[in-house]
C-alpha cells in the first residue's frame, strides 16, 4: 500500500523517506471496454484495453479485486455504467482514490440555445443519432466527481470528443519542498482523454491495443512516466507522458488532453517502486 511521505536533508541533498501513514485507505476503479456496439461502428481492441488496465491496477498497484468493477460489451450499458459509477461515488471514502477507465466511442453534440458543445461517452446500447437520451454526457461524469468524497479521482478516457468543461492542467512545481506530501493530501479531480472531437482513436493489430491504452501501460506498468525518478508517478506526470507519446505514436493524428475537473491542486499518486 502507498505510504505518505516525509523528507529529510542529508549532507548531499534531499532524500525521500516513507513513514507508516498511508496515502490512501482504499482504492476503487470502474473499467469499461466496448468492442461489440449495437448501433455504431464496432471496435477491435477496446475490451483488450480494459482487461489490461484492470489487471495492471490489481497486480501492479494493489487495487483490491473486489473494488475493481469491470464492464465489457453487452454489460456496458448506459444503465450499468451509471449504476456502477454511482456505487463507487457512494463507497469511496475521504482518504481513497478512484480510477475510471473507458475504452469505446465518444462523440460531440452542439448545445441548443447556449454556445458550445458537449461531449458524450457512448455505451454499448448508445445511439449516435440520439446522444442526449442514450449516451453518457461528460458533464454528468463531472457532477459525479464533485459528489464523491474520494480524495483523488482520475478519469482515463480512451475516446475522442469535445465540449469537456474542464480547466487547464495546473499543479505545484516538483521543486516545492515536501512536494509529494503536499499533493498527496490535497484533493484532486484529474482527467486525461485520448483526443479531441475531430480526431479518431487509433488502434493497430501490431499493438493489440489503442495508442492511448498502449501508452498508459508503458507509463504505469513499465514505470516510464516517473520522469524525475522519485519512484512515484503523479497524475500530471502521467498526463505529460501520454500527451507526448501518443502524439508520437500516431504522428500527431491524436492529441490527448490532460486537464482538471476542479481547481484543486492535489495529485493522484501511483507508486512506481518495484
């Protein structure tokens, strides 16, 4: 289990030390992958993406198996997704972290008398011709994030869409004294998406994954997002790694977005220590 942090300064600089207090009391996840859509174009590797993320959270980062809800294909209905997300929102405590992962189709619809667009995640029973009634709008996701008591929430959305009401990524500088101790205590609601509304998720047979999920696995499972080699990966480090490497893998056909759903300065934290 992750531990909260303290720092001490020996003669040659700042060294990270662990004490016995936990950063998180518990960890929760909702993992969704949809290949076999009923009303829109099928995907090839979304289920494989979801399975890989689920296994990584459990096996690499200690998420309790009973706390990781897994919806694929026919089980990933609008009703089931809303129900499972609601259950996690109600179950997660004030010192817990939550990860939401969705691999599937996203879409964007223009708003009525108001300016702007709204983004949607399309469940297995969703209809692109009737998004407002059959899909899950991102404003609803944002509201759920605000209702939750969880300390840290991270939304990983392997879909392209627009109209997300979010703020630009902002975080404390890693040079701030006791940086990890500070951001581990502050609340956060972070989101990383695969691309914008005029882009498409790219998946390849040679990867057996999408570019976005392939990069998440490299970042977390292979610990490559630990940019400052402190054995911890923050949500911001993860977002920066994904933005750079998905752009490279797709030759700039996808431009992931890393933002915050609220103004809180905290960071979800993954221990990169083997």
